[in-house]
């Protein structure tokens, strides 16, 4: 993505980014003085800024832009716990991402998203695994999870911007398009009403995991609660391209959906809904079914068994975020949800449900 609009005064700024890839949404930031530009994934499922460093000779680094601390007059190396380097030398930090890992030095420097800037810590990699980082079109990752997922408060971009009042409000909002008819935007510091069809409703984040994690009351099929996922939890994750959940729940859900592999019952399939505080966040068959040709259908829900204490957990990735506009309120630790308004499409009304009586109504 690229920055397409920004406003900035001393204590009043916002920025927004535009999509260039439909399955990995990424945008531009700058680091250092003078600024060195990087394309990063805005990831609500991780907590640190990671960019390749010039000390990294891994192929995954060499095919991307790398941060050169010698060319930044404001760069400062530190230990990864925030302490100053002593005679033993600086330590390194290794962060694991699913199938790969990144190791690097911890630096502090000026970091900007559009006109909103702060001085904070980040990881400049010295080594990156080929998978998955060598295949990415973007250079690095900007973690936007809650502070407890960051390596320290200095690594949490939103914490720093809140303390420094760098934004109009200490929040950011996400609108993801699935077509070329409109741009996707991540807006820092404001809620964009033009991207919503209806009002936001808010869900508090109560778990200490660091994920933007909220409670699910149950799962519904055609707005009828199924009693298969009562008191489940879900993490809203902009860095994930899929929908995923505990394997036992996915197994029960797949059995009730009964999707035929040859797509013979595709047009009879129900809406799949996740009930949050009486609101049903529905996905239609085209949004939860993967079609490989006209006669091949499969449920595009991955099994993901996150161990306690962070799990069991659902993960709502891009298919959910294309359907629903989301707001991440850092100050109040809550997530806002509304039906997204897409160009040329008629939005569905948000449904409410009485979970206890299993009766749905508009």
C-alpha cells in the first residue's frame, strides 16, 4: 500500500493507506533521519516493528529494502529490554512467526506513518528464515497488537502515540476491499463513517494475551444459535489471510454445514454467523466456501489449536475483515464492529439474536 492522505499538526494527525494486494494488505512507513521507507504489513496479531537491517545477509533480507543505521543521525542501538549497552555488548532478539523466525538488533529511532511520528524501538533483522519471509512482497511487519504482546512498551507504536498525543484519538480503523472498485484503508486516529453501513457496536478486550480478543456467545446457522461454541473467544487479526478455529468446533461446524465436495448443495447452504453480544456477524457461503472450479467446494475454515492460556481461540482474518469494518480502541481496550459499506454493493443488515431463546429477528 501507499500513503494516500494525511493531516498533521502538533497534536492532531491521522493517516490512511491504500491496498495494492488483496490477500496481504500492506503500506508504507518511514524510519530514521532522513527517513528510510519500508513497506510493512499492518498486523494486529503481533506487537513489534520488524524491518530488515543492512547487517542481514539472508536472501529474505537481500530481496527487500534494509535499514541502514549508519545513514540515520537519530538511530540508537540498545539492549532489547530497553537498557543501555554495556561492556558485554548488545543482545539480540529472536521472534518466531509460525513457520519462520527473525533474529536481529534492537534499535530506537524516529518512526512515521504519514504525518504521525514517534520515537520508539524496533527490530532490525540480522537473520531471516527463507520461509515465509523470502516470499513476501513487503519488507517487514508493523505489530499493532495490544501492549502486552510487544517486547517492551517502547516497541508498542500505539502506546507511544497515545502518550505523545500524536493522533486525534488513540485508535485505528480498518476497511478492506475485495475488489478493484475501491481502495482499502487503515486510518490512524479516526473512524471513517463513510466505510460503515450502520452504527458501530463495541466489544471489550478482557483477556491479557495482547490479541485484540473478544468473546463469542455462540455460532449461528441462518441466525439460529447452535450451542457448539458458547463462551468462545476470537482474535481479530489483520495479518491472517484465513478464518481459523479450534479443531473440535470446526469439526462440529463442518458436519452441520454438510458442504458437498461437488458443490451440489452450494445454493442451499446457510449463512454462517458468529454471535457477539447479541449481534450476528454473518458470512455468506461465498465468504466461507472455497471454490476450486464450478464443481469443487470446501469450507475455508482452518483448524487452529492455540494452547492455553492464549487458547482455545478463533482467528478472524481477511475474509471477515472484508465484510466488517473494525475499529481498534487502544485507550479503552475494545474493538468496534460495523457492516462495511462497499462500492456497488447492497449491504446486509446486522442481525440481532436472543441466544437463550434461539430466536432471531432483524
